[in-house]
C-alpha cells in the first residue's frame, strides 16, 4: 500500500467512549485504517485491542508509527463515580480575607467523604493587579505540611487569591510543602483554573484527588504500547481540543474532562472542512451537541458543574442528551427513546443481536437506515411504531440543536458518531445536514489531528500599560506556552482573544484571555 507522506507521518488516534473504543491510523491527511469496538471493563486492554486491529488491517509495522494520541474518559468517570480518589490536603492562601466561605463548602457530602476534609487556611493573598494584600505566612504553611504528613496525605491542592495574576505565593507554598512532605503530589491552582477563586480551588482539589490514578493510567497506556511494540511518544487529548504529554497528564488529569466530545468536534471540523457549524456526536449512550467557532469547540462562558462540583477551568460548551444507538425504546402509550441505554452491552442486549431489549439501533435497522445484526429479528415491528420512534429521535436532536444556537442564523449541522444514522430527515434550525466520510470515528480522528495550545487568562490595567502592550504581552506568553508544550514555533497562531472590562476595578482593568495553538513537533 502506497502511503502519502512516508512512515514518519504515520500516527494513531484513539478515543475511549462509554460504549465504544475507536481507533484510526492516519498517514498525512489520509485515513489508512479504522476500527470501532466495544469498550472493555479494562479500558487499557480495549485501547490495545483497537490499535492491534488497525495495525493488522493496514499491514503497517509498529515501528513506522511516529506518535499516538489518546482520548480517555478514565478521569471524568473516576471523579463522577467517586472511585480511585485520594484524600486531599486543601491549603488556602487567603487570610485574613476569604473567611466567609470555607473550602469544599458547596461539595456534595459523599464527595467530601471521599476526599476527606483536610482544610488548612493561612495568611497570604494578592490584589487584582498583583500587589500584595497580605504576606505569606511561611511558618503556617510548614506547620500545615507537617500535619498533612501526620495524617498520611499523599496529595495537596494549593490555592491563593489572584494567584493566576501572580503565582509567587503559590509557588513558594509548593516549595515548602515539597520540602516538608517529600513525595507528596502538589496541585497549584494558577496552572489549572481561571478567575474566580472558589471555582478555581474546586478544580484544583479535583485535580489533586486524581493524582494517584493519573500516574497508574499513564503507566498503563505506556505499557499497552510497549506490548504492541510501538516505540513512539504518546499524548492525551485535553478538553480544549489540543494535546498534552503523558508527564503533563500525570500533573493535570482534570484537564482531560470532556475531551471525548471535544475530539468529536475537532474531527467533525477536519472531515467536513467547516470552521463554523453545529456538531451532533451521536454515540451509543448520549448525543453531545456543540458549536464550532474557527474550527474549535465554543468554550463554556459559565461555571461548569462536574459531579455536583462547580469549576471554572476551560470546558467546551456541550449539551449532552440521553440519545444513542443503545437508547432503550419504550412503546407503552407514547413512544419514548432513552435517556437510559444498554451502553456497551448493545451487542448482547439489542434485539438485532439476539437480545430482548428494543433499542434505537433496532429501530434504525427496521427502518432501513442501518445494517447490523439480524434484521429478521425486528421484522415484526409495526411501521407506525418505527415511524413514531424515529420522530421521537428527530425531536430530541432538533431540540438540542435549538438550545445550542445563540442567534437566528442557521448553521450547518455536522452529524458524526456511530449513531448518526438515527437522524433521517431535515433538522429545523440547521442550514444543511453534513454527513462526512468516516463520521463514525470522528472522535478518534479528532484525537489524531489534535494540536498543542497555550493560554493566558489575566487581568491587565489598560490605563497603565495600554491595550496594545497588554495584548502583545499576553499573545507572546500564550505562544511561548504552546511552544513549551511541544508545538512547532513556526506553526503557532493566536486563534482567540477575549476582552472583558471589569467595571468595578480601578485602573481600566480588563480581563484578557488569549489562546494560541500550533502543530505538534514530531
């Protein structure tokens, strides 16, 4: 097989979903092979099986693979399900301010029990422009670290007031904790969250409780590639559509949350050639609907609730509804589809596969929209029932699309995911329906073509330094962050600039967020 671009451009993208694990092998811009298989209880084994499948189908040697990109639900699932979480020491640098609302105040009780309530408040904070509000009490930090050691804690989350503007106190507190508690994992809030201390603190604690799991998951990914004899670096998708190294994932696992829908949207943009559109990723369990802006997912502008905890780190603006190929269809009275699903049990429980559960996939087969399993097993379904079930599916998708629109302008609707066959007609509010080739594995393609990013989110005093100077400084820093993360400097571009004046703060203060992305250096 002649492959454009040569072996040095061969890369693998993998995306692990709740129902399926998808993998693609790409050479340059060409998809060489792809696979879709049920997600296994041991996710790493599923990844290994998926990669083995595409290597076998293509005849490509493992030594010709230059890079592997993986999108995973490991960390999101662990946090939401309260599994494999460490107890966390929560160190807040905020006294004498910020006494009113203690750390973890808005966390669900069962989540507090899972991570413990090991809270330590010490003096130290900045004002919005980086001036010192109160000096860091280093002795109190040391005492807190000693107590954490006594309690046997293995992970610490450190948060300071306006630390994303000036991180010096967080960095110093981290040094002290590292000295007094060697081997403890340390999460610093200025590297994770944004403006808004409580939400940033929550995100940092979430990150800290996943520290042990992140180490084990990254190690298992590496071991899976070794068993496949793939001697190539691997990267993991984060939730802004870009990549981070295995070492970075170990430090910031929380940044992988919602990377699955993000991969699908990036893949949809790549496959369709559209930069601005609505994307509906219809999987086996859920349909995720988002909006592409300049080829990247529109980010949420509000705090995001994850497992009952409010956070403010970057997350795609995604609406998830209970609709997928495994959605259970109920026919008593009005026909309903979902939100519950047979998930990865589809190949055993759906009627076309010999089961006794009527699913959306069975409806698609009965309607002639898909070919899978044994069609004769749904031949007894009444045409009226099939029509009403399809109408219910169509309504759910149309409603989700309408909720994601922010203007009356009709945008193209890109359908991707293995369940995209469920949508058979026009969708109100969509200018056109686009079904790109390889739509079923758009998520894995999104992982394979992902880039590397850098971002600055800070308050600048325009009255003091001027808008142009602030924009230049923020853009330069975002570019340097992207390069440091592994982007080729000549490919890095600033793709997003957001300015929000802070009317309640003196000095012409403006919250400035600048994002830059570039291609990964191979």
